[in-house]
C-alpha cells in the first residue's frame, strides 16, 4: 500500500516505516507510522500498516483500533477487512454490532469524502444542465440537457442521502476500542462505584457520554457502564 499523495517528508517517513517493518522492527515501525498520524495525516494505508505493526507485537487492542480506522478510510479494501477479521478473532469478548444489509451498504461501500465528491460533481453537472436546458435555443441540445439533468439530479440526491446517513451515524454512534488487557466497567464514573462487568482489549463498544476522566459505554444488548478514558480510544 502507498502514501504517494502526500509531501516528500510524509512519503519518506512512510518509506522508513515500511523498511523497519520489513526488518522485523515492529515497534520502531509503529512509532514512525504514529509520527505521520501525529502530523495530521489521515491515510488508510498508514493506519493499516500501523495495525500490522501492533499485531506483530501481540497488541491486539491497538491493532484492532488501527484496522478500524483504516477501514473507515478504505471501506472496500479486502486486506484491511481480512486483517481486522483475524485480529477480532483474538479478542476475548467477541462483541459484534450487527448492521442490516441496507446499513452495511451505505456505511461500508463508500467513504464520506467519496460521497461529498460525488455530490460536488453531480451538483455542478446538474446546474450546468439546467442552464443549458433553459437558455439554449437548440431543441436537440435542450432535450439532451433535460435527460442529463434528470440523471445527475437523481445521483446527486442519492449522494446527499448517503452523506446524511453517514454523518448521522458518525455523530450519534461513536465507537471505541478497549485498549487495556482487562478493563473494569463501573456503574458510576468513580473508582469507588460497583463493578458492573469486565471487558478485554479489542472489544468494540459504543461511546455514549464523557464525564471528566470517564466515558460511558454501551454494548449491543444495551448493557452500559463507565470506563476510564485512558483505557479506551475512539475509532
């Protein structure tokens, strides 16, 4: 996988990380990939390679987190999906948020950037077609412009729908990965409260609320509780 669309410094860091990984220096490679991410680069290939580095060090929670982030950016990449599936099999809790067939298509088939790009292109083409349809004195061109307006308009509104659903999902259903080997989930956001249940690294949960150093989480069966923020990271 590549990182060719970024500047020379980023490409050089990416190359260094890959060389370190190939030499079996997985911790060093992971640190290089993290440097790229800390520079504000959100690239699915970088997250994928970071996940591989963590997996080679048996850091299953961190590996799953990196693969999940890669999947958000590369939803159709089979390597990312396969490695995430392999890593998830090593998670003790085996938590799975089931999506309907329709939700799976909308959330997994395209990224937010892709839907925004489609909206921009089809919106521009639809506007241009409308202008031609209204202003051209040539009947043949007007008919073609009308059909083009219809097609691009339909695609535009489908893209708008996909974008709104993905945006709603992102804002309402934030998810995180447990990074601690064993995390005690408590009934209230303090260490003195009763333990509700226990989760392990790699478990995927829904993030509900933040309060000081604590985050409230929820499982697919609606069971919920509080975990310390340092023990979990948002995807």
